[in-house]
C-alpha cells in the first residue's frame, strides 16, 4: 500500500486557504478536496481568471485537487432541490476549470426498501445532473452513509449513467450501523473517491484509527477491488483538527 494517494479536506483545517494549502504540502499529502458551495468558491462567483489563479496556488505546492464538494444540504427527493440543479451543473464546469473531474455531494437518505416516493424524484434529479456530468467527462459522486452500500448501488444502477458515482465514507456507514466492508464491495464499480474518516457504531466521529473502521483491512480491500483514487482525510470534529489530520496522515502512511 505504499502508493496510497492521501488527501485532506482543506476546509476542515480551519485555516485561510493559502495557509491550509501550505500545511497540506508540509504534511506531505498528495492532494486535497474543497467545498464550492459559498463565497469565493461558489461557481457563479468565480471568473475564469480566478479559477486559473486557484490552480496556480495548489500546483505551486505540488498538490492535486482530488475532488470538489458541492453539498447544498438539500435532499434530492425534496421539491426545493430543483432550484439547486443549475448550481450543480455549474459546479461540473467549475470542477474541470479547477482541475478535477470529480464532484462529491450528499443526496439525502435513500430508504432501504427503495420507496418510490423518495427514490423516484431522487432518480429524476440525479439523471439530469449525471447526464450533464457524463457529457463533460465528470463524475457526480454521492457520499455513502445514510443507507447500506447495496441500497445506494441499486439507486445508482437505476440512473444508468457513467456520470454518476460514489464517494465512499466508511465512517458514515459504521456510524449508521452498516457493514463498511460489504458496502465497499457493493459499490466497487461506482467508487471514484473516498473519505478517510473513523467513527464508532451508533455514536460519532473519532480520530482516525480510534473507531470501528478496520482501516488495514478496509484499505487492503479497496485496493483488491480496484480502487486507485484518493483517500481524503475528513475531520469534522475535535478541538485540534490540524493535529488530528497530521496524525491521520502518519497513520495511513503506516498501513
């Protein structure tokens, strides 16, 4: 596992952008993910020149942009989510300009029984964005967690587009009471990006290596099923995110 591609979710550091990029480079990671849902990073607020300048910022530090995150926290089964579809499509074009072909998001809770009242509107909206992404060579990757891997895979199967994928977060699955190892197998054909995060069953997020995600076995399985993308460290809790991220980098490098 010496060739493991490690990233950091740059927003989790709680630092100004350039300082966060400096810290990521100092930690020796390969890349990073960034939110693009507000302020200067929102697609509609970024000119072509600003996007070019952003690329220069991270290229100068030897980093890669693993993915953007375009999560507006509106479940795609809700009627009000129609209003964000143009923003999601704009984020597809923005992702390419910024230097990645992966966007991650949350789509809401997919019921285990695939209730059509929830899944049908989700599917219709996913199809619109996925087809647009497919035409541009981008993957619109929904994050795992509120449902089992098999259930999410069934929904993604029904979309029927190469523009749809999964952002695999083993901690979300563990915290939700699901089998992260089986879910990794179930979503193998869709997973294009992964979050390196840990958590306790029925509880919350903890520092990497201290929870119920069996990282040595999980990382080995991801390699076995053909995943060669980024394991991007996400640390959304705790008083010392930078310290925890530094320890997480060392932990992943030790696997």
